[in-house]
C-alpha cells in the first residue's frame, strides 16, 4: 500500500492501521462479489503477509485459494523480501508463491542471470513442497526501445512487448524456472496472447496457464485486454487489483461521503463488472 498512501520510509502506527483497514475493505469487497456470483468457485486472492494476516486466516477457513508475494517490491532487480522466504512459505502454506520480476531479454545479461538464479531457487522450492508458483513478468521498455517508437509507451505495448515477452519466457524456462501460472501484462490483439501462451506452454507444459494483470490501468484498457484474451487457449484468467479498488478507497480515505459499506459495495461492483466483461467475451468467442 506504499504507493496508495504515499508513505516513505518506516510507516507509523497510523499508517499501519490505515493499510490494515484498506486490506480489510478490499477483502470484504471480494467476499461480497464472490457470494453474489455462483460462478466464483474458481476465484482466488493475492494477500500480503504484512497487512493481510486476517484475510489469510479467513481465506484458509473458507477454503479460498490464495497467493502471497515473496519479492521485495521496491527493487528494480528481483530479490526476496525476506531471507526467510522459504520458511515463510512453509508456515503460511499458500496455494501459490507469487514473484514479480522486471525482465527485458535485451537488458543487462548479468542482472538477468542473477534474477533467473533467484527465481530458480523459488521454483525448486515450490516443486519440492508441491506448491503452486505464480510468476508475474513485467517487460519495461528500454530507453532505446522507447526511442524507436518515438517515446510512445502505447506503441511499445502494441508493437514490441509481445515479442520480448515470448523471448523472456523462453530464457526463464531454459534455466529451469517453471511457473504454474504466468501473470502477464495485457495485449490488444488475440494473436499476441496466442504467441505468448504458446511460449508458456511449450515443451509439453500443457497444464501451464497465463493470467492477465491489470497494471493499474483504467477500466477501458483492462476491458480491451480481457476481450482480446478471452477464449485463447492457455489464457486461464485475470488478476486485477488497483483498477478495482483504487477509486473506492481513495473516496473513502478522502472522506468523500463514502462509508465503509459504500466502499465495499463499490469494490464488489467493480469486481463483478470485470467478471461480466470476461464471461461475455468468452461466450461470444464460443
């Protein structure tokens, strides 16, 4: 919640309590949306251990699958948040360990090699402990790549990122890193999803899936990505966070005539909206 509250350095007790409240409202919104939709048996959540301990307990009690992140989110190069990451996974026992890595196959080879080595440790541990492994891969545009598209991030996303993602997946797999789920940035065209999903499932990895992340973009962009990926073999779901809860929580913490119940209702409504978008798109594809 650092970016949401704008906290720099060590959080105060007030900051901690606000973060816990925010997590509780998000969790309540998820539960409300899940209760209202019988098709949500496959729904799962990403919960951080620091502020989401209550959600973890309730998810386990309710039989809801959940993932916990293990990365140090403030670093450009992948690193574990805690040197006790393996013990933490064994203690919390999530359905998936989730790691986020920024990976440019044309980036610094030494950085890429160190990241693959660390991810390999995580992959091996998950395999040995029979735990799912979710790998979130962000492909940032290098300065030269951005210059080649005249500084337009949208052009980079449309014209370049899918190729780099395919190459990145192959490099990561070649060193023995084997996620069950690849959590990837969305694409505008079904053909890009097809190429990326085929890379994730190459070499007999037929059970591997890809899920679409929201990247904090506005609802219109996320809707386009869901519609483009709907029905593509290997694209098995989505993981949308900030696009769902950012505005409701902003209104609540700003005191903009928003009660806790109203914030929860808005979060649930946003969640249901994206379920509807995805299900209708899949239905249209047949």
